[in-house]
C-alpha cells in the first residue's frame, strides 16, 4: 500500500508539471501571435545589410558628425593662414567736464564738447616661418570740437602704414601647427573609415544574431515535431505493454519541454529582429539571406601590416603624440626668455578738410622692443624643461611598446582569419554528419533498438553542430571586416578603402 501511494504521488506531480508547462506554452504562443500579426518582411543579404547600416544607422551618423567637426577644424586652420581683411568704424560724442591741471599746478574743470569718428581698413597676414604678424592699415580720423569761441573740425589721415609684430626667441605656434594640424585631419579621416568598417561589424553581429535565433526556432520546431511523433510511438508501445507508464509520462514531459523551448526561441527571435531593425532604422521584419557565399582569400601578414602602417589612424596618432611631446619641450625651453618687437612705418597728414589731410604727408614711425628675462626663479623653469624632456622620453617608450603590440595584434588577427575557413569547413561537415546521425537514431528508436537517452544525446549534438556552423560563419565575416578596419584595404578588390570626404561633409 505504501508503495502504491508513493507511485500515485509521483504521477500527480508529473501531471501537475505537465499542466503548468502547457499553460505557459499557450500564453507565450498567444503573445507571439499577437505581436507577429500583420508584420511585413523584407529579404536582406549580408552585403545589403552592411550597406544600409553604413548609410542610415545611428553609429554611422555619429562617425560622420565627428568627421565633419574635424573637417571644419581643418578648414579653419587653413583659413587662419590666409590674409584677413577687416573694416572698422568707431564714433563717439562727448559733452562733459574734465579735470585739467593749470600751469601753476592747480586743478580746474574744463568743459569738453566734441564729436569724434574713425574708420580703418586692415589687411593682416600671419608669417608662419617666424610666428609674427604683418599688417597693412589705412585709416581716417575726424574730430569736431564745439563749445568754444570758434568751433572747428579737423581730419587726420593715415593713407598707408605697415605694422609688424614679431616675438623673438619664443615658441612659434604657427610653425608647429603646420606639422600638427594636417596629421589631426588625416587621423580624423582614417578614424572615420575605421568607424565605417566597425559599423559593418556591428551590422554583421546583429545580422547573425537574427540568423542564429531563426535557426534556433527552426530547430525547436523540428524538435517539437519529432517529440510529437515519438510520443505517438510511446503511446502505441504503452498500449501494447512494452513501455511503462513512467516512461510514457517522461516522453510526454519531453514533448512539453520542446514546446516550451519553442516559445522561448520565438521570443528570442523577436528580440533579435527588433535589435537589427532598430540599428538599420527600418520598420519591417528582416529575412536574412546570402551570407554563406564567403570570399576565398588567404592573407599575408606582411601585406596586411604594410597597408595598416600606411592607412590606419594608429600610426598618425603615434606621430601626433611624439610631436606634442616635442612641442612641450620646445615650449618649456622658450619660457626661459621673452623678446617682442613692434614696428610701424607709414605716413600721416592733418587738414581741415579731407583733401588737405592727404597732402603734405609726414612720416609716421614707431618702433618698440620689449624683453623679459627671469633673474631668479629657484629652478622652476629648469624643472619644467626637465619634466617635459622626461615625459617625451616616456612617450617615446610607450609608442615603441604600443607599436609592437599593434604588429602582434595584426599577426594574430591575420592567422585567425586564415584558419577560419578551415574551421568553417569542419563545422559544415560536422553539421551534416550530426543531422544524418540523428535521423538514423530516430529510425532506430522507432524499432526499439536504442534508448531514449541515446536519442536525446544525438538530438543535442545535432542542434549544437548546426549552431556551431552559424557561429563559425559569423566568425569568418567578423574577422574579415576586422582586418579591413585595421588595414583600410579591400582585399577582394585590391584597393584602398576610401570615401569622398568633400561630398560627405557638405
């Protein structure tokens, strides 16, 4: 009696689990059906997915925004080297008392009532070899004084004047900018191309996530169909008395587990579908296709390295770091003294009328020189110079270390890509064998020659082999575009990866 009661309790627990799983399965299926109803689909190949991602994804828009910012910084730098023309007009009216010191030293207030106006035209040019500024100026001043016995107006002209401002022995920022700014823009262009390839890698990742999710749904559907057939066989065996009730319930539980797994896979597929649609900014479901036709390539490490050294932003970035360290040293040395030269050479005239202000011109010359030399700073400037030199040496060693790592990473990546074709071939063959083995085991199970445990193991091996095949396909495309993003070289077409920058930024 005790044995019978335990048996009944165990069967009740199994039935309870079956009912709960059926309810969960029905709810998941209903939600999935409501979500999927009315959804349109578009077929999209891997190449089309990558093209769409480069054109309309948020990541691509961010990369383009950074390129535009760098482009206009480059344009501003180039414009800064060209002559600048400035026209200015000033006017002021003054009617008030001002203090005035008389000849005997006493102070008094004097009524001041005048109108003053000034107009100037400047042409300024920076001199990058010396770091100075040269300008040509032409101006006209007018002043009219009222409140006196005989009000009068007067003009003062400066027909032409040549001005020079020249720092001596200091840091020439313009000369350093001519070295640094072109590298900044080149680095920005290379970064944009690399980010474009990284957008492709992101698209590949989401594309294969959806492929894998679709495959998992297909596998789950096949597993449900297979378990339904096996359950029917188990029922027939039970009716003939060749299968125990416990084994029949176990088979039923396997069927419900397969159905529950199907609903979970369908939910995962919807999540992968939503992620890819959001990334590509499309409003239709996507049906992946055309991803198994891989290019037959074998890459040489030296070739990949040479293209990377020529095109990748890493090399330009290292050059910029070295230049910045050199600039810091030069700036620290220049801080030890400061000498500036200001010079003006021109002609000026004064008259009651405009015409008179341009006759009988007199020379107008001004020269000033200022210098600053620290006499005692307790070694502060020497310390700054030594610190800058030490930092430059540290930067040099870091560059050497990172360059070695750059070469090593390219070697490892090239080897992984070259090995991936063989990994994919093995995965495809394993997938074929696992599917054949599973179908054979299903037929053998139907005639009762293998156990349920052996059949479940064959099913698991089949599912894993299929998913591994898709994973190896993903790895191939990922490594391929990773190599492209580093070398910025199209290995199929045999040309540099470029873009029409002028067209993109406008």
